[in-house]
């Protein structure tokens, strides 16, 4: 099997509703490809998914019938071929054309090999031109309705920053387990392994790395010296600003990253109740807490819309609700292709969870609402609906724990976070105080 064959298999799995990262992990675990071939396969796989709309837009010009009418084997092969011609300099044009024709033969569609060859060579003769590249949805390969939704909610410039970041390779961001080590010691050990790492200039106990692969087998990870967590998610924990001795509820916790960071901010004191809907995901929280040596986390299985009543009243409650995930499309590019209509049901669920979570907040306590999306209907609109129905809560401006990291939070009680400021995932954070 070649890297191209592997990329095809992975794309096919995603089209059958597998998550890209899960599909990649499972296929690579059993694969006999060399590390170099795996890197190429991963690039072809993620790149073709990320650029799908652009690739389809190009191919429609050369086809006599809609691309959707082609057999999946032929359609995916053509997209992989055009992706290589446009974006993979290490593969010569002639090789990309030849290997594409051979792939479609191996997929038992030999009758289409001539067509694949002809289309790719025509594209080369035309100078690899992309028509309508001035349009956001073509240039950044994002559905037009989604680019319009983000632009309407947060402005065209913010939308472009998210889309540009979604097409760049992301760095691996870590949260240092300050109960066991510090950033400088961890960076020194990474250097010994040939891994580039530096302290974030935004968050002191955050490390940005390059070249860190197979994290779950890395020795410092196994020792519980860190967990993987994006900057935007760490900022969310800082907005909660939990203190030693407090009772905190993390209403939708799995896989547990925010609970882990908050437990460390609390210096291992107090209590965090990490709630999750499914027992299998609750177990992820438990195992992660054990690895990190965090004894102040209690993982609880239950629906956050009604199961929180069994928990004690809390000083602070974090409500990081299920969402459309449009803020994390650089790591899960398949999410951007889901129709916006699929996210229309989410605000009702999000409001129900937020309302349930609010009932566990002590008098004078703090409630933080967050999502990893940049859809205003799931963010500001949900908060405003909650405040209208719950006059005993009000928006409280972000405190120094976050404003010292970035002045973009100053004078606000809710804000969307974009890559243009922090080179992070898109995120939304809101602070609400009970009267």
C-alpha cells in the first residue's frame, strides 16, 4: 500500500462519518507504511479534506456531469490528484498524474483511468488556474453559508483569520502540570529529545511545541507532567479562575482537559465535580486524573440537563457545552462541511444545560459559559436568552486572571476568541455572576 492508497482509505472513512483524527489513528496503528510515507499520507488526507470545496470547484470545470455523480473511487482520486498538483511540491506533476491513474485502477475502476489522466493533464495545461479565487468560500474552501454566518456575527476580518488558520499546520500546545514540574524543566527535557518547545507569551504555564508526535507514548506525558490543551481552552479555565478550597462543577467535562487545568490552578485543593453524559467518556476523565496525579477531581456520569441536581452547590460552575465545533476546524476539517441546519437544534440544548448548571451556583457565585464554535446563535444569542429568563444573574467583566494575558478581554463579560490574537482555536467565553 502507498501513501496515496492510505489517503484514499482515510477520506473514504471520513465520508462515511468517521472523525478524521480517529480514522487516522486507527489506520496508522496497523499500517506498515514508513514514517515518511505516513507523513505524506496524513498530508494528502487532511489537505484534501481541508481543500475539498476548492478542489470540487476546480474539477467541475473539466467534467461533463456533476462531480457528485461520479463513483466515489473516481471522485476522491481526482481530488487527491488536483491537491497534489496544487499544494504538494515534493511530488512532480507527471508523478501525480501517473499515480492517480494507477490508483483508480487499483480501486477496480480501470475504465476511468483515461479520464483521470486527461483531466489532470488539462488542469496542468491551463496553468493550474483557480477561478473565482477572490470569493472566500473558494479561496479558503469553506461552505458559503458558514463564511456568511461567521462574517455576519463577528466581521469579515475575524472570519478570514479563522479560515486562514484552518489551512495552516497547527502546533501542539501543552498545559504544564504545575503540581509535578515547571515549564522550563519540561522544555529542557524536550530539547534532549530533539523537540522544539517554548513557553507561551500569553499564558505562563503553557508550552507551544513543534515536532511532538505520538504524545500518548511520550515519556513526560506518561509521567503525568502535562496534558494537551489549546490556548483558547486554557484561557477559558483562567476565566473561571478557581481557587484552592473551592467547590467547582465542570458540567460537560470529557475528555477532561479543563477539569485538569482547573485542578492544577487550585493546587490540588478543593473539589471539582466533572460531569459527563456517557460512562465511557467519564472514564477518560478518571484515567487522565490518575495519570496527572490529581486527587481533587470526582468524575460523575449523567446528563447535564438534569443530573447536576445531585451535586452540591458550587462556588464556580463551568458550562462548556456541546456545540457545532466551527472554531476547531483546523484540527477537524470535516466539521465545516456539515450543513448549518444541523446546528440549529443546538441552542435549545445549550440553553437547557446552562439553565441547569446555573441552579448549582451559590449565591454570589460564578457561572462560565463557553463553546468551541464561532456561531453567534450558539454563543451571544444563548447568553442573552439566559439572562432574559434569569434576572438573578448578570454579566461580570473578565478579571485580571485573563485580562493580564490579553487586553482583548478588558471591559467585556463575553467575547469570541480568534486565531488573529492568540494563534489558537476559535472559542467563546462568557462570565455570569449570581446576585
